């Protein structure tokens, strides 16, 4: 029996769990299922329940919940050997202040560099640090966030990517790539389509093919089968040709042709995944 918690995928049994915690009836249904299909914005408790009581769960969100936030993603890149910009991670402001000040930091990360808080995606909570004042503002904001219970940030080398990043989307075994190009000459930070970036499907197809290959290797190692991964192709010859920037488990769909096209691609990939399950 195929059990679906996804509102846009019909299984042999369908349950909607949005807006509530999973309950004993959900557990019983999961235990009877051959496979469980979960929504893209799946709650951690529902995912844990599904993984505990069913052998086959789509999507595989082990990496998402075992390596949460941007700090978790950097740890995942490091453990898998995936190329990414030089990065320092801090679980709290006190961890940073215990060892670093502006002078020491800039000796390791010359201006400009990137400051990212541990949460957010699609360019949110990402700042280009060009001066000591910029850094001071971000550290002050970190203190404010910590008082509300939100902790963690990272400092990362700024990679000059010529105002564009490469989005590679994995849906099951299928992969799709396109450039997101920022208009004008502003620094590469927020390259979401909603922020004004435009889509380029055709430039540098060899780099796109290399990015897909690199992403497939990483996703095989990390067991990721539904995500949008952002990479940058550096213009500086001293940098790796391609570097991962972040993983977006809940990503925009305009680059895939919109939500209706995305759900068709998702449905096709889920059926392929089901067809390959052991009897």
C-alpha cells in the first residue's frame, strides 16, 4: 500500500497532516504502508515517524534533519568532500568573540566576505561584508537574534561568480539545471527569481553538465533526492571551478516552468521511485 501525505500526489491511501502533529492513526497507517510519500515541507516529527515505521520513504530528508541549517550544510559539504568556499562556522556569538576580532578575522578573510545567519534560504539573511561597520552591524544583529533563541552564523569567502549562480534541482533521479543571473553589476548575493534575477537555460552548457555530475555525486553520498542546490562558477582561476553555496530543500519553481510543471515532474519521479522498490 502506497501511503501519501502529499496533497498533490495520490496514493492508495491519502492523509493530510498539514497544521497538526502526527498522531496514533498516522503511525498505524505508516506501519501498514509499503512506501510513504511526504510533502516537501514535511515536519520533523512526521519524517521521524515515517522513517521509524516504514522502510521506504520519499523524499529522503536524512541530510536535511541530521544536518540542519547553513551550519549543518557546511558540515555535510566537509564530510563528503564537496567543494565549497572557505568557511568558518560559529554556533553562537560568544564562540566568535572568544577567539576573533575584526583585525584577526580580516587577516583570514580579507574584505569583501559573506556573513550568513544559520537559517533562511533563497538569499535571505545573507550579507556582503565590505567594511568593519558592516561586520559590526551583523554581529549586533546576531546578538538580537540570540535573545529570541536563534543562534549561529557563518563567515565565508566571497566568490566572484560574475553575478550569476547555477541552480541544480534534483527530483528523484532526474536533474535540471539553469543559471540565475542578477541584473546590473551588484555583488552576487540574492539570486532568487523573486528578487529580480532572470533565468538562463542555455549558457555554458559544459559547465552545467559538470555541475550536474558534481551534484549527482554529492547527492548520492548525502542521500538527497529532492532539493535545489546552488553552485557558483568562480571567475578567479585560483578558486575551484565549481563550488556549492547551499542546499534548498524548499525551493522556487519558476525555473522549472512553474508549480504545475514541477508537480508533473515530481509525480513522474515518485512513480519511477515506486517502480524500483524491491518486491
